[in-house]
C-alpha cells in the first residue's frame, strides 16, 4: 500500500543519477546546480535532464530562498527536497540490493542516450 507520491519517489531512487541528486539534497539540505553536478560526478547536461524530471515530479523545488548554502551562493537558485522526511523514510525502508543497482545502472545508461 504505497501512495502514488511514494511510488514516484521510489522510481526515481532506482535511477542512478536521480538517486545521487536526491542523496545530495538529503545530505546537504540545499544545493546549487553546480554543487549537484560536482556531487553526482555527471555532466551538466545529464544532471539538468534528471533535475528537470525531479522538478516535474515535485520531488524537489528550486528557488532563491535562504538556506545554509545561501551565504556562499547569494541569489543563485538552490534546490531542496519538497519532503525530506518522507524521502528519508523511503530510502531507509526500501534499500536496494546490489543486483537491483546493476540493473538500474544499465537502465540509466539507456535513458540518458535518448
């Protein structure tokens, strides 16, 4: 009995790049686009595609409101999770096996090619 919102979050957590973006926002609360690129070790184009997917899914939000990283990055757009507690619970409850991670890595490669 998983809600639709939770299903979407779980789907994104199974994709390598979106999972890395989500994990960076869980770890640091808010991040600029450049910080997300550095954390994920993916190209800006790849991060942009997946960031936009997370925005469309309403898993993350981007704005210039103040947060921890505001002191260093002023008026740049900072991204944060809409509901970090919900995401944290889902990550803890539905961990991934290494076999599932391998399958998801392959799916991530094919998705990034299109």
